[in-house]
C-alpha cells in the first residue's frame, strides 16, 4: 500500500508539471497538413490487493502505444483512403492470480512485450460503405464503446470481456490478418461484417506481432454487428447487437472432444440520462459452455461528467459486472461455482486535455466463483497521457 501511495503522489506531480508546460499537440502543423498524423499515448495503473483474495500485494502495469495515421487523399490524391501503422509495448504485472479472479484488475495486462500492431488500409466507397483490410483485430471494430475505457479493470475496459476469455477473439495487442466491411445507410443505422484469422499461436507474445503466415491449421473468426444511433425518451442513445462465430477445432473443458463451431451473442445500450450523465448496460451469452469459461456476463456503467461545477471535465465513474461460470468449467475446477461480481468506483481528474489522473477502488465479490476466497478490496490509480 505504501508503494501505491508514493506512486500516486509521483503521478500527481508529473501531471501538474505537464499542466504548466502544456504545448500544442504534435498532431498539428505541417505533419497533419501533409496527411500524416503521428500519435503517442502512455497509460499505467498501480493497484494493491489490500484485503481478501489470496495474497495482499501491489502491482503495476503500463502501456505505450504509438504510430502514424496516413490520409492518402492528401498525400497521393486517393479519395477516401486512409492507413495506419503502430506499435505497442506493455509491461508490468497484474493481480488476477493474487485475487483469485478470472478478471484482471489492471487493464494493461495481457501480452507483456513489444508488438508491431496496426498495418491496415481503409477505403471509402461513397458515403455509405467502407472496407478495411490488413493486420488488425476484431476488438478495433466490434463490441466496444468509448464509455468502457474509463474502467481500470479489464472486466469492462476494451470490449465485453467474456468474449476474450474464450480465446476465440482477436484483440489488442495481438494483431492478425482481418477484413471489415462497414455499411452505414443513414446516420441512425450501421452494419459491420468482419472476418479474422485465428491462428493457434495468436496469443504468443514472443512473436511480437510479426508472424504474418497463413496455415492450414488456422481457425476463422466472424463478427456481425448492427448499431443504432438515436434518441430514447428524447435523450441521445446507442444500441448495438452482434454475433461472434468461430470455426475450427476448440478443445472442450470436460473431455478430450473438440467443438468445431462456437457462437456467442452480445449487446449494448447506452443512454444520456441527463446532461453529462451517461449510462450503459451490456450482455453477452453463449450456449457453448464446453468452451466458454464465462458463458454469461453483464456490465452496468455510469459516467457523470461535470458534476462538480468547478471541474467541468472531471468524471465520476461506477461499473458493476457479473459473470457466471459454465458447468463444464466448474467440473474441471472440482467446485460448484457461483457468479463472480466486480464493482468499481472512481473519479477522473482531467488535469489538461492530454493528461488524466484517476484514483479508483474495486471490490471483487466471490473471486473465482468458489466462495472459498474472501472478497477483495483493490484501490488503484490510473494515469493517462495522449498526444
């Protein structure tokens, strides 16, 4: 806990210094005029399991994400054509083993290495259709919302977490070959179809994202998602529903058999309840309990911006997630498992446009679902800088 406190004050000092020394973004000026937009972001989380779980300890994890976006219309005259190239470095360790949870309290855990990530190109065909292809992941385009990104716990942050626990979805920072077709007939409706290579070694971080090979043993991952943008009770809202299907050979938990076809359904709704206060609810379900460790998950989130009038860009944040374990996974663990619940409450200090500091506390109820591990209390702090 002492390390966490020291780290908090160090980060506070750094961000306050940045507020004084703030300069124009590097994305402005001659680079952008010529169609090249460099970007750099760094984010880190320090957290401690101070009560409950399996072991009381502190951990730190961080992520550096940098690259270039190219506007080929400005550069080469290719109308409606964009590209992106990027790299990622992840470092540090998580707390899931110490807590005894299937969910990781520190979001920047998973692929603790350096990766070559984006290498993709996207082309617009008129105003309604666009097509992207290259080295990418399904998480870049499916099952995500910017409202998720404020959580420290990766139960919420990123995409609906239960899609990733099965290991059947390509995700940041593990790139793969993929293609996504988007059709947006109007401002209210959007359809997306994505097809992605799902190699057996997709999550091998020792390859650094440089394994470009196609193999006969590769599986296939297909996403379809429909988005609706409109108003509910005269308030801005977004709804999306989607399916994820995987084709290949997937080992079952409870036998030596394999499953050849996997399907999961997922959905999301968010509504601006009042000015500055947005809420969201997600759900995901799969009937393939022999492959899906957590076949059902639902998350609720509240994001209140500007509640404190003197801090108009700050946010109060709350997240709650429940995940139910499959019977097949429970048999493998030798226990009857009850749902695991993760709660998170935080406050984000938006110190400048580029720097944010966010203390938060997580409360993990029934870690791992066995009921044999005490509920865990996990205070933490996130720092984020974007240029």
